C-alpha cells in the first residue's frame, strides 16, 4: 500500500512523524510552585547491607531476590 503513494507524501509523513516524536521526547514538564521536596529522613534506601546479605528495594518494595533471601532466612530455624 505504501509503494503506491508518491515518494513526496511518504517523505513528508516520515518527517512529520519524526518531528512529533522528537518534540515529545524533548518536552520537559514545568516545576510546579507547590512542589515539596521529600526529606531524606523518611525515604527508604535502595540497598541495605545485613548479616544475611544485601537486601534491595525499589520505591520501598523488596525485589524478588530480597523476598526469597528473607523467606529462606526465616524458614531456616524452623527446619532444624
């Protein structure tokens, strides 16, 4: 279907799409007046070094390998 269109229309369409994509990618959202910075004292760290190994989090939620490590640690005394 594209081969039937004249080259000039395909070129114009390609340029328009490329322009739209690059314009959208470069758009930065304005900083709002009432934006409050989150204090470091109440944020959760991404990594925690413990005696059972490094526990990793994303936005305060443990990653799958961290969950597995903690469950293994908690089940070890019960199996003895």
